[in-house]
């Protein structure tokens, strides 16, 4: 039975934090003994919370992706204040790129990719709690802009992939080889990508008026 209560939750979060740090620095081969020591708990406590290293890693990935989900929820609320589609999409793209290029998230993504052959279930967990959830969040944000009459998107699933491709995927490709796009190029990629996206999906009729 998984431990419960405030003390158990503190231990659980300490374990996850220690595991995230060590997975990023040492890779998936970081030992459970080392994770327990870094968290300040016993190895038995680690296994009381997580039945295996794979389960612990899945939780680490899930929490990292959950941070991005929270960021998107906050961002969606702020998009309603944007005066137009371009302003909203630029703000959205910059926030998504910042989240996607966070060093610890990039390291976890690369670690999942490296371990797919040994642990294919890790890839499925990452896809479900990471990219798939991010795509759903972005789809909802684009839907909000469509609802305001700022965009006209007939196929939102395709539009989501196109937006990611224009603004974020180049960063992920660079990250797989331990590199990063120069800041000026990254900004030009965002502005150019948003303009291309708007050329395809910008509403011709203009924004709808809001009832008084």
C-alpha cells in the first residue's frame, strides 16, 4: 500500500525531486540507493512509494510535463487580453518555446529517447503526459482565438502540428544534439512562423464584437 499523509507526501516529493535531478545529471542508470540518499530517505521508503525505477521515472516526467500544462492554463487566461491574433500567437509561441527549451525538460526528453529500446513503455508515458497533452492544450488555446473571430481553422489537429513545426520543433531538434538556436534566430523563427501561420489561418472577416 502506498504511504499516505502529509509526511508521506513530503517524502514522495523529495524522492521525485532527487530523482529528477539525478536522472538529468546521471541518466537512467542513476541508482535507487543514490536517489534515496539524495532525498534523505531510505531505499525501502523509495520502493514503498514507487514499485520500480520505471514507475519513478514516469512520475518525474509526468510532473515535469504537468508544469508545462499549468503554464499553458495560465497563458490561456492571459490570451484573452491580447488585442489581436498576431499579438496573442507571438505571446503563445514565446511562452511555449521557453517551456520547451527548459534544460531539465530537454534532458528528460532526450533520456526517454535514449531508453526507448530498453523501456518502450517510458516513451508511451512521455507521449501521453507530454506532447499529447501539450497538443490538446494548444488546440484549446487556438479554439479560444477562433471563438473570438481572430482565426479560422478548419482542421485544428493539423493546425496544432503546423504551429509546433513553425515555432518549437527546430529547438527540439537542436536539443537532441546538445545544442541551442541563437537568440536572434529563435526570435526570427517565432515571428516568421507566426506570420506564416496567420497567412494560412488569419480570419478574413476580422474579430467578432463582444456583446455588451
